[in-house]
C-alpha cells in the first residue's frame, strides 16, 4: 500500500513539474540562432525600422508556387526573415500569394503586377534532361497607412549563376525589407540641393535617380546665380541643405561660386560630385562619320579638389573589361543591332570592405577620367576601380566607332587598376586658406568640422537614357538586358553621406548558403534514391523479421 502511494506521489510531482515547466515556457520565450554567421538574427538597425509601427503593416510576398529548389530556398529564407520581424512587432502581417495558382485569373494577375512595376523573372528549369521555362515574381509589396512600396527579392549580379544569384539575393533580403519598411515608417527630414546653372544634366537625365532618393529626402534645385550680388545670402541658403549634388557640370565655376561651395563644406556640408573633365558623349558618335573629338572640360575646380586631397586627371580610361556598345551591323534592311565590346565604357568593381560598395553590382562608366589621391587632412577611401587591363589616353583625341572592328592587344593595357570614385572624410582645409578671396566674407572659415565628400570621375554614372521624352531606368541596358549597379551605388553614397548608414552596414552581412551539386545529384540519382528510400525500407523489413523471429522463439 505504501509502495503504491509513493509511486502515486512521484507521478503527481512529475505532473506538477511538467505543468510548471510548460507555464514557464509560455511566460519566457527565447529563440536561439545557432548558425555560424547568425543569419537569422536581425540587426538592431533593421529592427529599428519597425520599432514605431503602431498599426498593421501588411507584407504581400509573390514568390510562391512551383519553381527550382534554389528559389524555394529563397522563398523559405524570405518567410524566415519576415517571421523574425513579426516576432519583434506583432503589427507586421505576412501573406504569401501565388499569382499564377488560379489559371482563370493568371493572365489578369500577371498584367496587374507588371503594371505596378513588378516585372517577372523567367527561369530555365532542367528536370531529368528536359528544359522548360517558368515564370516567377520575386517581389513583395509592403503597405502601411495607405502607402505602399515594392520590395525586390532578387539581387542581380552580372555573370552570376542561378545559385550565385539566389545567394546574393538571400544576403540582400534583410537590407531590402528594412529599407522598404523605413520608406513607409520614417518621415523625411533631410534636404538635398541639386546644383543647376553650370551646365549640369537636365532633369530628364537624372530623373530615375532623383525618383529613387526622393522617397527618403526632400529635394530642391539650387543655382549659384545670386553669388555675384549676394554671396553671403547664397551661402546662408545653401547651408540649410544637408547635401549638395552636382551632376556632370560642363561650364566653369567662378571663383566666387567656388568660395561659396568651399565655405559650405567648411560649415560641415556634405557633397557628391559627379565630375566631367573630358567632353565626350556616345550620342555624338552616332553620325554619318561615326566619330567625334574628346576635349578637355575646364571647370576651374582643380585647386578646389586638390586642397581636399583628390586630383582629377584629364585622361580617358581605356579598359578591356568594359560594357558593350550596341551598333547596327549590316546594310539596309539586313542591318541588325548587335552589342560589341566598347573599351571606353569601363565596368568598375566596388570596394568589398566598405558598406557603400559591398555586395555591389558592377558600375558602368562612359569616357571616365582617372583620380589620384593626395596627402591632405582628410581620410581617403577608394570606392570604385577599373580592371587591371587599362591604358590612359590623353586629350584632345579622336574617338571613332571603327575601334570596335580592330583587335585590341592586351599587351598594351598595362597601366593597372584606375581609381574612379573616392570618398573623403574628416576635417577639410579650405581651398582659399592663405589665398586672396574673390570677395570679403565675414563668416569665412579655414577648416571644417568632421564632414564627407565623394568625387566620381564621370558624370554619366548618374545619367539615365531618355526615350521619347520618357526617362528610363538608371543602369539598365535595354539592348543586352543587363542591370548595372549605378543607381544602387549612388543611393548608398547619398545614404552614407547623410549618416543614414545604419542600414548600409546590414549589406556587409556575409551569409554562406549551401546548395546541392545539381550535376552530381543528377549523375547519381539512382544511388541517392536507393539510399534515401529503398535502404530505410529494407532496414525496417529486416528489423521486423528479426523481431518476429525472436518473439516467436521466446514465447513459443
């Protein structure tokens, strides 16, 4: 009797302990990320974007359906990431939608998504030696308080395989969603001045980039025309802006204009300069003769940049690793447009150690100059460089389309990688220190507080094509279908200059994704089927036979 009572007490104690453990588990919830690179742990910068979400933020993900294993991995990683956001804030609601599930509504759904700018991705799927085409929509729409933003789930990279494409995309997911949430939740506060009046690009040619950054910042055109009559007042107005962008100036700056811009920097202003020391444009080559003259573009800015620590050399970078130019080949009605390698469009690789250019696609230049960094009070970081196979050509020089028919000798491309974009940070020294000023300025300063400036050796980096008066997407080549990294690079540069670099650090997060070797699994398909399906069944059958035999022998 006592023995049974003791057992009953132990059972009751175990039951109470399990209840207590279960209750404690519901009160204290903790997730553990055991991955080597903490791929499922969101950064504080990303979590901060949803910290103040007080009403439903709905995320509709269209990456759903039947597609190759690599993209199923991307879909699952997207779901896992959004679960982490939702666990931090229960106002985030996630829906996965397959727009092609209902065959009757499929075409209508696809048309609606395309109209909203969600272009589908066409995949070649190889199944048992048979190749088929599949359409997927690697996009998400995030909606909050009557506003909606589109979030790309694919991170393109030139020359990447399908697995590399998915790996890059998974690595970019946290940044893509955090940036999208920030657009919806965080109100704009900082102001950017777009310089005009010195032959900068027209609005239509910078429209796509400005459209991208105006979701985060206030934009306004700014001219220096009033410097001649009221320089101090012009500077005071300019100081109300957090950043100045000068996109491909082609007319010289006066000394008075330079002093105002210099003092803007001395007051802590940030600036992004897309310079143009060589006057040459591809459009000028599309004439009957197919050639033009590249000339030096004197902007009167050499001493300006020199004092800050950069020299812009009036030479053209000729690079064997370059983007193609599309030309009509053939006569009359038989002519066809073909992309042909064009050495004057170098493709620059980003600095993998800096958040502006980490995990960045190649950036396309056109008739780029070369930059030298000099000893000065600022810290210099090279952001973009050409390939090693380069040579520098002086100006004036005749540029002819006939070069595409000539074989280039790699032995002549010996001048190594050329610097095409530089970031300067720290305390700047005035370009007018110990010099005669063009006018007297009561608030003149010789040095600046900590500030930043980026100089890019080609204004065409920001220039989008314009077709029938309609601006095209910056960095997209409609002839080859390639997407270059121009817009992402410039957007990252603006974010960094304006100290909105918390999310940029998310881009440096390194995630290693393990994929099955498709060729090896296809070659050994039968072996793996036997090991994963037949062998477990065989072991189970052997166990059953042995167990039955022992049981019969024991109890017969």
